[in-house]
């Protein structure tokens, strides 16, 4: 079992363990009796089957009433857990969550927006208000024992109280297309005081620092939204073309060839159209797999274009990913 990092986790594990141990007990009991009876009452040479009773009321009542009580106990604990898990406490800290093929977006009330990280306070109830921009996704945080479908066209919710500061995995648990397995994020749990500070920093980073260092803001969007299908290394292809190639074409004003025989100069508008209506111009040699990102804010799109334009200024780490400074570091450098 993953670490128990929310108030809900011990309760859910308890019910899980109760059901597992009851099942193990009866499995062993039934298989043992089966083997014993097969051996003891087997038909051997010269031995006729004995007369056996056809009915035994006490026995039948026993094996009906005991399982009935067990099932009622299991139902009681399950129902209790379900009611707790589906009723967020009033006054919980709220975060809006938007899922999209194949990334998450977490928006805080103070304006802080994150895609790769969900920052939450420790020891305080958190309620996630979730919706999807395209298909069915599911938000799953194993350490908190919460999993909830994220549905287009309506809101679903999930809540938890994280008990231990630290970093935890967040997965998409509903198959949603080719890069479903890459639809990941980190949950960062911070102590109450630190949390307020961090969320303030992040809001400020978006408002002020991003203005100065727009291309780095674009880099963060790349890491959470584009990286699954586009590398930034020359000539290395995934589902989509390498953005390094796009960078070179953008800087040199080069042309891009499309599958329908047309071509176009790679400029800002080309990138914008690729984000908004990716299916219209398919680069030669690639499939029509990219979902539209037309709901990214205009600012985010500008940031992404800046990121592509200045790719040659960005160092890559050992895995070939751009090294984008952490939000905190940036604020430290640029802060007031
Ligand atoms: Cu989103 Cu799987």
C-alpha cells in the first residue's frame, strides 16, 4: 500500500483490510474443508457411499446468518466511509481543477495557476472542484486514497485533508488517449504558514515575473502540456514534431510542408493556429493526434511562442528536457 498521507487513508485501508482478511479466512476454510472431504469421503474399492442427511436446519441457518452479519458490517463501514468521502467540510480550501488531454490545470483563488504541481496545505480540508475540457479523465492521488472521475460538461468534486508535508504522485486513472500514461502531476503538501507564502509567491510569479521572463513561463507550460508529444531536441520525434525544428524554422522564417501538399511559413500565426486548430495543417509524416489547446489563455500562448523562439537560450538536462527554474527560485531572483 502507498503511504497513508490523508485523514481518509487509514479509514479506507481499514475497510480494505477487513474485507481482505475475511476473504482470506473463508478461502482457506473452504479450500481446506474441500480437500479434507474429498479425501475422507472418496469412493474407494468396495466402499459404498454412506447414507447422508439431506437437510440440516441448524447448519443452513449458520451459513446464512454469519455471512449476512459480515456483509452488513462491511456495508456499514463502506457506507460510512463513502459518506465521509463524498461530503466536503464547509470552509475547505478550494482549488479549481481542469483536465485536458493530457495535462492538468490547478487554479487557486488568489490567482496562482499551476499545471505540473498541485500545492495544498497540510492538516486542512482541501476541496477540488473538477471539470474536463474534452474527454473523461479521472484524478487519482494514491497516497490520499482519493480517485474521482473528471467529466466534460459538469463539475465533480473530491476532498481530502493531507496529514504529512511532502510530495506525492497524481495520476489520470481513466484511459483518455495516446498519452494517458503521461498525464501526471505532483501534489506538494506544505505546512500551513509555508503554504500561504508559497501560494502568494506563485500568484505573484504569474503576475509580475512572467511579464519579464515570459519565455520561462512558456517553458513551464511546455513541461506540463507539450512535453508528452514534442521534444525540444533536434531530430528526435515523438507523436509530434520536435519543437527544436519549429524553433529553427521560426527564427529563419522557413517553410513547413503539410500532408495535404500545402506549405506555410513558420511564424507566430502558424504556431497559434497549430495550438487552436491542430487538425487543419498536419506536418508531413505525422498523424492527426493533437488535441486543440484553444482554451489556453492568450498570455499562455504568447509565452509558449516566446519559449519556442528562445529555445537556443535554454539548457537541457540529462534527459533532454529544458531546465526551467523552479517558480520559487525565479521569484527569489526577480523578487522585490
Ligand atoms: Cu486523462 Cu487518462
